[in-house]
C-alpha cells in the first residue's frame, strides 16, 4: 500500500488502495418492474426457448420449398397468436409476421412476391428452405445463461427477462452513501447568501452521479469547520453508510479537518495525488460495528469533485455492486484540436468528443480551472494528458468516455 505521507501518489495507487478488500454488498429480491438500473447478484437461466416455436419473419405464405414455382391452393390462414395445423401436402398457408409455422412447412415467401387468384397462390421458383423462418431457440435456448451476475439491468436486459415471463430477480442492494459537505462558507440553495458564502453545487451534482453509478444517498449533511464536529459527523455517517464522501476539508489549511479526523478515527490509505484537478484527495476507512466504511475525501472545488467522482466513485460503487462494467471508463483514442502542456501531474481535461468521418476529435473547454463547473456541462469525455507532456493539434490522445455503465 502506498505511504499516505509521501508526495503525489499516482491515480493507479489511489485506485488500488481504494478497492483493496472491497466486497459486493448483500443481495435482495425485487420485482422486474422495479429493477431498472439494478445489478444482478446471480445468473439468470432461460426458462423458455426464444422464439418458443418456429415462426414467420414476415407477412407472406408458408410452404415446402420443393413445392415452389407453381400455383398452390391456400389451405390455412394463421394469424399471429393462433395455433397452426400441419401443412397439407401440395398447399401453402397464408400467415403473418410472428405467426406459427405449420408443421411440414420449411420456408416463407413474402406476400409482395406472390400472385393471388381466389384460393390459389402463384409461388415463385427458387425459394430456399429456411427462408424467412425464425427457428425455435434461435435467440435463446432453455437452460442456458440468459443474463450473467453483474449485469446492469437496462432496457434490453429487462426485455429479455419479460420475454421469459420472469417477474422477480435477485439484485445487489444499492450501496448506501453518506454525503458530507464541509465548510462554513457553504450554503444550501434557497437560503440567503452571507458575505463570503457560496451555494453548495457539489451536493446535487454528486447525488446525481451517485445515483447514476447505482448508489443511494442515505445521509446528506453540512459540516462546520470544526474538528470535533467533523469527527462526530464522520462517525455518524460511517454507522449508516457503506461509503462516506466528503467535499472540501482535505487540504492543509487550518480549517481543513477531514484528513486529521480520519487519521484519528480510522485509517488514511492515501493522500495527495499526482493528478489535475484533484490533487488533495483523501482515501481511507472508518471503523463500524460491522466492519468498516470507505471514505473518499473529494476536494471542494466542483470540477475536482466531478472528475474525482468519475475516476474513483464509479469503480468503487462498481466493486460494491459486483459490476465489471463499472470497473473502468471506456477508453477511446482521439485527435486533439487543442494545445496544452503538463508538468508533474497527469491532467484530466474536460473535452467534447466529436465523431467525424476521419475519426474522433477531442475539443477542450477553453478554461480548465478547477472552479469552472461550466467546463463539465458539455463535456462527454476526459482527455488524459500524462505528466510532463506537450499536446498539439492533431496529436493522438486517450480519452475516457463518461458513461455510467
């Protein structure tokens, strides 16, 4: 583990310290109607073949391929949802998209290619067997794994569950998060601003990101710039939450108490990182009656908190949920259309990726200061500029795609 007193630890060291020993939270059974966005805690096996029977891929006529190229009597009409009778030899059947294929038929010809005269249908020649037929089990076979543990239940996965007639699933409970905003200068929206005070932009921003990452905020409090108060509220938060997130109070100022309180109450794993924005970031653990709560002390500057949430909170919640998709942000290679230079710290620049015919292009927000939250509003990626690196327009650069899964 990295020495928390050493200078400027790497992002990789921070992630390793943060995730060491993390285990998924407990599971619970919920209805599929309430399962959107939740993470499966166990595999789901298919109960049915999908499709459950051979059916037509379009409106048309079913027949034996060997009977094509002649007039055939129409012996049945099978609407979707109606049972099919066996195909009479030397005949065809009128049917529709999703209609059951009658036993004995092996192909479907689309209605636009068929000439109809009363109860007779002219079927063109050279219709291959299997044409326009969706065979039973083509998508899913009964008994096979339908969805894997760790899958986040979004639209398509919910559709698969419904297609199996499944009404309940076992998912990870939402990790419980305590969100503490430090600083006497912080005021909640709706309250009057006094001299030197600012509105709390971090809390609603982080609450939304936590929800997107699969967590649940169970405690949200302001913390006065007082050591005893900070210690008390950290202990109260740890008793309720799996993760305690603080904003502000992790630097070296006289009124920054989070780091000192963490060292007194629990364990400081790592502090001060070689990244921009977000150099003062405390990672540690707070003891609880049932084990420990993780602490992530984010800087007070809103951009630093925003970037830190994507880099650290997302994989932490992913580990608590057992969701591999949240382990790391997707990385894309793009061409820069900006100029920059870094020194001893890696820079996570807010950029907008544009997908052009010649490839992705990253456009950087002009003002990358850690207090300029407007740089995050249109950003859909973070351009990762290594330490001691110069970037010029046209240079290739790695970008982290900002997505919750």
